[in-house]
C-alpha cells in the first residue's frame, strides 16, 4: 500500500508578513485581546474548525501578571486563588478549585507572554473582568482568541536555560536550581542581567558562593551565590519549623 508523503503542516502565521504581525500587535495593544477576538470572529467563518474546549482566560491571566509584578515574592497559587475568588460568583460551569488549577497551569505555560503584556498595558477593569467571566464565547471566538495569544511577544525562557547550564556543570548544580525553582530563580536572573547591562564599574564581575570575584561564564555562574543563599535560608526556615514541633 502506497502512503502519501508527509506534507509540512500549514500554520496560519506563515500567511502573515512581519508588517502584518506588527500591525496586529498594535491593534491588540490598543483595543484589547477580547475586543479584537470578537471582531475577527464576527468577520470570519470558522470553516469547520473548532475552538479550544476551554475558554482562554486572558483577562484573568493578565490580572495575575499585574499582581505578580506588584508582589514578585508572592506565590503564584496565592495570586491565582485571589483572582479566582474574585470571579467565582460569575462562573457557572467550572468550580473554583478547577479554575485556580487552570489559571496556574496556563500562566506557567506562557508566563513571559503575560508578564510582558502586563508591563505595557493597564490592569484590566473590574467591570470588564466580571462581564467577560459571565459572557459565553462562541467556538470561533475561542479559536481566534487562542491564536491571538500566540502572536503576543514572548521572551527567552531564562529558567530553562539556567537548568541546562547547571546540568552541564554537574548534578549538584542542577539539584540546587531545581530546589530554588522557577518562581524564585527568574527574579534573581532578571536582577543579575540588569546589573550586568548597567555599565557600572565592576558590573561584569560577580561574587560566587565562596566569596571569589569571577566573570560569569553562564547563567548559573551569574546567580550561583543567590541560589546558595536562598537554599540556606529555606533550609534554616524548615529546621526552625521542625524544631517547634
């Protein structure tokens, strides 16, 4: 039996020129994801394509990103629960616990996208969030909204690069990166990179956990001292809790 050769999968973004994508981003930033999605969904036909089974929680994810900007040390679960509590009375088809899990999962999946968007847009209006939570989306509108999210600017995943650098150095280094985790390591990396780019005297050097000044060779070297400090504080806190029992 002859099989047809595999063809490259068509992707809608291949139809856009760079200036088209730039114009779309400008429209999205000026008008808002939800409004743009509703307009496009009205003007286009779905052509048999179905939207994602879940409603993309764009406004809630943007709200989470703004709260994360304001309170970087706060845990994602706590922020997601606060946002879910706020809209829970207006959601009829999903439990609060399920919504919290969904918000955490979707935010982690495209964390940099939402953090970038929050840095250039205002906090979503409370009334818009409430009305959006209560308004059902058509299958076509969900599909358009999910596609628009992929157009939003993203950034290099610093934490994944940090893990790769640590793994190349050894299991001990990899273990400490995993111990610290994405939520705490990312702010360390951002601060360290900004210091490196400041141009101040001595900015190209860092002091490692042994107190030695070095020129960092990779992302792990860049934050090695901060990773060790965090681990020490965390373990001391755990020991204190154990000691009280």
